[in-house]
C-alpha cells in the first residue's frame, strides 16, 4: 500500500503559530497546573503538598465556595437573561423598518467599551449619594427605594451583572442576527401557509435552525462567565464582605496580593477544568448531527 507523502512545507507554515500558542497558552497552563501541587510564596523554596491546595479549597475555604457559587449564579443569569434578551433583540432588529441600522449600532456600541470603562460608568450610576439611579428614584418620589446598591451583600452581585448585561448584550445579538439572516424565507412562508403562527414558527423552525449559532453563543458566554474579573474588580473589588468574589478575582488576590502562588494556581486549574467539563460535553452534544 502506497504511503501518503508528508508535506513538510505545511508543517513549517504552522510552526510559528504553534510556537506562539505554546509560549503564551500551553506552557503557562501546564506550569500553573504544576505549581498547584506546591506551597510557594514566589520567592522561597517550593514545598510539595500534593492535592492539599485542592482539598483545602473545597473543604475549609468559605471564600472559594462563595466565589464558586457566584460564578454559577453568573452563568445562570447569563443563560437566562443575556441569551434570551440578545435573541429577542436580534429577532426585532432583523425585521425591516426605518432606522434599524441605527438601533443595531445603539445596542452594539457598549460592547466596544472595555470592562474597566463600563465598571467606572456604572459605579457612578450606583453611587448612593449622587448616582443617576438614586437621583432618578428621588425625582419620581420613590426615595424609600434608594439603596447603597454596591454595598448591600444580597444585591451587589446582581447590580454588577446588570452592568455587564448592558455591556455584553451586543455581541450575542450580532451573532444571532447573522444566524437569523441565514434562515430561508421560503421555509417560514411554507410554515405560515401550513397554519403555523409566528410563535410556533419561531420555536419549531427558527430556533432549531439557529443550532450552530446557539453553540457559539452559549460556549463563549459561559466561558466569559467562568472567568469574569474586570468589572467585578472595578465596581466592588469582590466586596462587600466577599459577596461578589468570583474565582478569577479570588485567584488574583491569592496569587498577586497574598503571594500564595500554589493556592492561586490551584484556583486557576480548577477554573480551567470546570470550563472543560462544562463546555466540551455541551459542544459535542449540540454540534453532533441529528
């Protein structure tokens, strides 16, 4: 049997990209995983502790459990609200009406801002003394509803998420718009002739035909929710009382503020493994052919 000739040139073209990817992703990831088995302050000698860092995180570290819970709450809010609202906006803005391009831009522009800028804007919006929200409530005569929004442990995380929703809804909206424009019009017309209403047509024809778009949108949003950091750091710093702490903010504080490199690496490795266990089965299941 004739063996296939290996194209050396193709591998040489791939080599620079592989070297860069290995340098900035693969090697740092493996080194972080290696450090997670040690107790190390970044200066002295490393002390091998095996799985102690991981065991302590899940058994005796209440802040880690809070951060883990907050990440899952963020994922749930993302799936329920970010995905749903971006899909509804895409459906509305996919219709033909005057000024729809302007409305698309209005909803997409916040996504072009950095998380830091968004955090600063909304931190001022939530300011208890001169913030827009409390001043607006005062204008409406609803002063009893004025709250120190980011200082209340029970609502602080949801307030930060609302700011993130304002910023992040544009990207999945554009993806859904792209997907909606690939849905054949004749299929929808045939469904209408057969007696399917707009609601049934949407759930039984449009949504199934957006399957590939849903895979991309949900995968990217869940990954972003697992590693949310910037907006939390800017708006609350993980407070009040660790109420808005996430895995990323806790990893940063342990690694670079308290020099617990082993513990910080264990948190990073746990984040990576959880993302793998969540995303990979989802993508495999949803992307497979029926």
